[in-house]
C-alpha cells in the first residue's frame, strides 16, 4: 500500500508568494556560485589537479540524486522543516531533530565566512585594500551585512525574492563573461603563460591518483553545490507547494552544474593548475588578467553580490527549519512566532542573525581567523550528514511504493539511495582524514581542528537534544508531530504521527 499525502500544516507563512522561477533563483543564489568557486576551486585543484572538472561532475551526482529525494518527500509533505520533519516521520523524532540541527549549525557556520567575504570585497571594490586586510573593519562590515540581510528576510519572502533576482543576474552574467573571455583568449593564444587547451580527459574521474584525493575533492565540491535545498525550505510559501519546490531543486542543481563546469574549465585552461593551487580566492588571482583592471572589478562585484545573496538565502532555510521545529514542539515555542503583516518567522529570523554574528565575532576574536578557516572546511561533514539523512529517509518512507512501477523505484529508491550512500562514504572517509593533526590550520591534543569542529558539532547536537528532551519530552515521547496553530494563544492541534505506518496516515 502506498503512503498517502500528509495533511498540510499552516504555520502562518505567506502562501503562494513564490513561483517556479523565483524558487530556482533562490535555490541557485543560496549556493553562492561566485563566492563558492572563488573560495573552493583552488583547494579542489590542489587535490585533483586537471581532474577538477571531473570532480564537479562527480559531486553533481549525489546532489542530483538527493534533489530527487527532496522532490519526492516534498510532494507528500511540504513542510518547511524539510529534513527535520521528514527524518522524524521516517525514523523517529530524535533522528529528525538531529537533521534539523545539522541544517541550523551548517548555516550558522557558513554565515561567518560569507560575512567575511562580503566585508573584504566591499572594501576591495572601492580600492580600499588596507581596510580589506583589517580584521576589525572586515568583521565590522560583515556583521553589518548580516544585520541588514536579516532585516530583508524579516520584511517578507517577496522582498527577499526580488533582491535575489538582481543579485543573481549580476553574478551569473559576470561569471559567463569571465569564462567566455578566458576561453577565447586561450584559443586565440592571448592567455597567460601556462594556459592549457581543455580535453575530454579532464572529465574522467578515474584519472584521479588516489581515493583520498577523490573523496577530499568531492566533499569540497559538495560544499559548493550546497544550498539549492533553500528552494524547498520555502515550500510553504510557494505556489503549488507539493510540486514547484521539488522541480526547483532539480532545476537548480542542473543550473549549478552548467555554471561550475564552464567556470572551472575556463580557470584551469587560462591559468593552469599551478597558478590556482591552494588559492582561497581563485577569481581574484586571475580575474583582472582575464578582463583587465577595469572590467576586473566585475569579478569583485560578482563575488560580493554572491556572498550577499547567499547570506540572505542562508537565513531563510534556517529560520524556517527552526520555525518548523518549534511548531512541532521540538524546540521552544517562541521560535514559532510569526509577524502578522510580513508573515515571516520573527524570533527564528532574528535569532539566526544574532547567532551568526556571535559565532563570527567569537571565532575571529579567539583565533584571528584560523579556526574560522577550519570551520568552513568542516562544513562538508555537516552537509553530507543531513543530505544523506534525507536520502535514506526517502527510501525508507516510500519503501512500500518502490515496486509499484519502474519510475517509483528510480526516483523514490535508487536515486535517493545512491546519493545517500555516496555522501555517507564521503563523510566517513573525510572524517577519517580530518582526524589527523596536520589536517587544516588548527589541532587539539593531536586531533585535527576540522574533525573536532565537524564531528564535535554533531556530538554537541546530541547533548543539546538530550538536555531539551529532559526539559520538554512531549515531542520525543508522544510519537506525534504537533503544530502550533498561531502565535496568539490558539490551542495546539495534533497533526501527523511520526511513523509512516501510523493510522492517521490514510492508505491509498
């Protein structure tokens, strides 16, 4: 018997505010393609050299597979809590809670780096290189960015979507111009010394010299694809919420693949591998060479708008995850408060901004940026964790549907399962490598700082969950997901049982 659609919950979000195009724009913007390429491509090149395009293609596979898991789960349960809600319904409340924790912690960690990039590039755009090198001033401007974009999210999803259209248009057009000009210069013989003509072998993952290099490259590339699920986190605010967000997730991953392959091939072809290895800002290294000193400013603008757009779209899913968790009584109910006019989660949105600023300032103050660098490197573990959990939840949730048709087997079983297995393998292998004391910039008692931050944040989540269960056990012990009808004192209403075998789920 097939699992029927779950009864929708009204958490007070503005329904029908987003269409398919708006959802795709939010999904792509949330990954920050310009910033992600600038910050990560150099380290991918260090790991796999000329096979960097192959890693981009390979990392796309689990992302595409997990996008189908999101699509199928969203089609029966368009809950803005996504992995939290779906994990709870498939495996129980504690698993779902940890899925929500993974989303929230990953978003708070990446906000610190996005803010730092926004601060630095804001100064670089106006030629203030000295201020860009100042830890105090980049941190100050970064915090202002977070505060400003938190306010944009607070004012409503439609304003957020309009902001994203402008930011993404600037970013994508600039990256396309950069890539095309670089390739034209390569083929016309006007590129820098060390330029290489692309070959099909660059797309061959079997040419990578070791499994460790492969897993490291894939986990780095997974980070730059991460974020498209924001389109699904806004499902309750989307027209046709059971279909549009899932379609947007799949289209977002395909769009990102095209952007990443084009820019990666252009960068390596123009400059060669040695020129970009270990660079934490590849586009800054070769941007002015490709476009000239004046047009090179466009690359700075692209990365700046990318970081700004992603800062905003990172706040959106975190606020909605905590809103869903609060609505189901998995965290304090104050996080379910909604603005009566803007129809946005007030406490959840503001709390995300405050937590991000506190985390950013704290890391900079403690380490001068070294721990901040390792915290970004640890993100791959958190992303792999909650994406893989979503894939496994899809397979288990739809286990009775898998033999109904070949299509059901493929999109509800094979694709989500393959994506989950790949990400789990990358998680295990990378966690093993990250344990080494010389992995990253910091270590503690012989253990790599990246491992401590990545695995430690998940262990911390378990401790927080246990503590909250002792204080408010209803969500964890009743076996029910409950919804707060509104924030003005209306009585709570019982919703769907956690288990898909629940009698409250009608069978079709």
